[in-house]
C-alpha cells in the first residue's frame, strides 16, 4: 500500500503539479491566440514574442522595484510590475494594429497575408526584445520560493517521497483561474464581450447591427496583450525568461489552441492542459514510479522514458498533426483552419 | 398610389459588383406603414436592388432618399442609425448566441433601456420567448427567420428591409411570417421585401415591383399586378 501511495506522490510531484502549472500557462497563451483568430481571423505568429515583450517590460520594472527596495514578499515583486508590463504590451499591440494590420484590414486581405504580416511583427518584436534586454536567460523571481517543500511534506507524512509546490506554480494556477473566470464573465455578460462574440460569429450581421468593428478589434488586442503578458510572466517566474524559449512556446500554444478548436476559448483551455500533460507524461522517466508501484523485484532496469525531454516539442507537433488530420476543427469545434 | 413622396426612395439606381451593371435605372419606393414587394425571375437583380438601397453596393448613378433626405453617401451602419434595418437572406442570425443575445445585439446601437422593445418582439413572436436561452443555430428555419426579423426590429426601425424572409420555410410557416409582417407594417413601419413566392407576397403588398434584368418591368399595387394578365402569365405561373 505504501508503495502505491509513494508512487502516486512521486507522480504528483513530477507530473501532475508541473503539468497543471504548465497547462495553465499554455491555456492563457492559447486564449490570446484563439481570441485574435476568432475576431481578426488570422493566426497571430507574433503571440510568442508578444509574450516575450510583455515579460521583458515586467522584468525591467521588477528589477527597478527590487533596486528601490520595494517588495511584496512572500509574493514575487514581478506581480507588482505586471500591470505596467500589460500596459506596455497593450500599447505595442495597438501600435502594431494601427501601423500594420489595419492597412490589411482595409485592403480586405486574405488571412494568409495577415499571417505573413504577423511574422513580420514577430521579427520586429523579437529584435526589440533582444536589443533591449539581450538574448540571455534572465531570472527575476524573488519572494518565498516554495509553498511546500518535499522535505516538509516527508516530515509531516512520513512517506519516502515528497511533493514540492513552488510559489510560481501556485500563483500560476490561481492567476489562471482568475483570468479565465474574468474573461468568460466578460465574454458572456458584458456588452463589449457580447459584441465580440457577435463579431466573431457573423461579421456582416454584426456590422448591420451597428457594432463598430474597429472598437471590437481594439478590445481584442487589449485582451490578447494582457493575456500574453500574464502568460509570459507566469512562465518566466516558473522557469526563467529567455526570449528564444518564448518564441519556441509558439508551437505548444498554437497546438493547444488548434486542438481545442481555434476561436473557441473553452477549447483553448482544454487544449492547453492536454498539450501540457502529453508533454510531461511522455517525457517523464517512470523507473522510480514503477519501482514503487510494482511488487519487489519487478522494478525495471531502464529509465522507462518514452521520449527524451529534448523532444518535447515533437509531442505537440505530433498531436497537432493528428488533430488536423482527424478533426480539423478541433475537439471542441472551432473554425476550420 | 398616392401623390405624396414615399418615405424611402431609390431612384435611377444603376450599378453592380464588378465592371458590368446589374441594375439599370431602377426605381423603388415605399411609404410608412406600407409593404412593398420586389418580385421577378432569378437573376433579375432583386437582392442587388435591396443592397443598393441599403448602401451595400457602389452606385454609378441614382440616389437613395430617406424621409426626403439624400442618404446615398451613407454607409450601411449609418443607415441603421438613421432608422433603417436589414434582414439578409442568408446568415441572418448569430448562430452561436442565444435568441435573447441575438435580440440584444440587434439593439446594440441603442443606449436606452430596450426591455419594452424586447417585450414587443416576444409578443410578436411568442416562440422566441420560450426559446430565449437556446442558441439561435439550434432553431428550425422558420424560428430562425423570426429571430432574424426580431433582431432587425430591436432598433425600432422606421424601415424594415427583408431579403426573402420565407426562403426555405414551409407554406404554413410562410403564411405565419406574412401575418407577422403585416402586423409590423400596421405599426407604421415601411416594409420593403424581396420575395421568391411572388403570388403570396403580392397578395399582401401595397406596392409591387416586377424586375427583369435589373430594370423595372411592371410597377403597380399588389392587387393590380395580381390582376394583370401579362404579369400572371409571365411571373405568377398563369
């Protein structure tokens, strides 16, 4: 019995807790992608670098606050700087819309043209971030690091294995829950949110109803920028901030949004967790887990790891391809890609 | 036909989507509380004429007047604000949104309390009240058309334009819808509609316009067109 429990604790520590945290981060990222797709009708490839830009702005203010001795310990100072990062990102997104996307909107350009334009925006943001903060790994987490340490868990429960929960992980889950509830409330109940849904559902009829498309687009960018910054900062607190990693996050984020069904917010959340758990479960080495779970001498010799962590991006890629082959509108039914 | 000028007038409408004109010097008008029906064979430019009146077509010649004022240069959205409302033939409801939300979106430009208008729409179409929480995409064809008309009525329009409101619904539902449309007209709203079911539509029409190849062929009261042997033979199946 103890063996099974130890195995479950081990799994919680290395798979479930990190999976939930990573899943929440992907979900918030995918929500931004899916909203832009639903309203502006293109895949925004600049989303990863928008996340990086927002995180950079937040990191810079965090450092400033730290140097001024401002602290909200046990919480990370970055939380205090987050609203500033969000505002900077909103301005950047609105500027990109004004200078790039609006032109193509007036031209009534095809979605693929928007997509290419967003790749241009991606390169600009990418360069901007590297120019300002550099391409290196930046740490900006401070405050209390753990909600629960493995050692304490072991002392309290007398199991061999322990569960570690990092502050950043707890923070991620709580923030994600708040963000998702707030977003859904906004979309379901508020006038502006309903007009966004109407615009996404039937653009022509929305125009006939007197809904102002430019306003809907502006609100969408504001929300997408806020979501991107929040996702980026949470990911950075949990791991670290490196611009290139954020660019790479584009793949699992798009996979999440597409798996759930592009344009469908609920699907984006479900997709985020699916991708996260697939990545974590496939790359985890089950040797110790099996040693606990199986009777005495059945313990495996090898690592029992399906894929090396280096291949984690392959996981989202394979899922993406399978979904596009078998169910192009995603599991929860969005728009066909 | 009366001597006073109609509330909504499209005059000498000429234009099309690409290079060639679809409408040629087409005249259409409807007064308050009247029902005007545009009929004609397929490809006669009926829907195009509606689009021209609503500002969704670039006119090469001609003008549109509402209540005596020239609105030719206004966008469709601006025309909505001026009291015009349009129900397109296809995709005329927000399928993913509930019936009530559809009606709310219809009232989007209104900043005042629209609960009384919502009540009026529910009185006109009782089934919508019953299904107010259901997604519009899950409704039957006839119920969808009711949502579409209801949405258009939410702005309290002075002109209601309907592009084939009875397309794809059963004869019983069609008669139902026509009854409702008469009711709407009686409240003083000018109704301009395009209809595929010419015979039934002309029966309720104060004015009828028979278009052929983008030109006015016959223009008269509904009853007179119904009585005209040429119209009967060519457009009403005998």
